[in-house]
């Protein structure tokens, strides 16, 4: 049976190609699409994948992610998001592989302007970030068809991938 760290690594690595398929399915000509005026545009939502994968390293390494010091990128195209997503994800996988179980189970905190917003283990926070990314991927997948694209296979065939 896999422990939490091993399960995280296998799940994270298994999800990476799915994120890339969804990103590549976004029609380049319509990245400003939004289903509602209060919703993020497609490029803003897709940017989460480049930015969130970058946020793993501070809490994995040091046990602290200070959101007031995080400067996410404002991406202009999907290719740049994919490039950063892949590079950041590679760093996460390499770092987690080297972590001991004690490090994985040690405390992590996320703060904003000095206020503690979330406290968990480093592993628990990693799982939380992965689940959040999967949530945003699901949101983004609902944008693809109205944008004029074809929804790729995520966990099995889609109506467009048959």
C-alpha cells in the first residue's frame, strides 16, 4: 500500500498529461472568453496552472507560503503557461521524491499579510493545491466547447474525443 507521499506523486504525475490536454484544447483565438461577467476569462483561469505549480515549492521547502509575497504571472498565451506548468511540475516531483516522510508530514502554513490562512502538513497542503488545480481544470474544460474548441478526454472519452 502506498503512503500519502507516494500516492500524491503517482496522482500528481498521472494528472499532468490531462492538464496539458485541456490547455492545448483551448482555442487560441478566443482566450478572452468568459461565461459570465464575474467569471475569469479562459486565459486567467488557465494561468492558475502555471502560477499554482510555482506556489508548491515555498511550502514544500520552507513550510510557508506567504500569499502577500506571491507574484503570479499574467500570461498572454497558452504556450507560456504550458512551459511554466511543465517546468514547475518537474521541480515539484523531483523535490517531493527527495523529501522524507517526516518532512512530508511536517507543518506548513499559508499566510496573507501576516495572518495565518491555512495550516496543515506539507503533504496535506500539496494535496489541497492539487485538488484546487483539478477543480480549476474542470471549470476550464467547460469553457472549451463554447469557445469553439473540442473537449479532450479527461478521465475517459468526451463527446468530442470519440
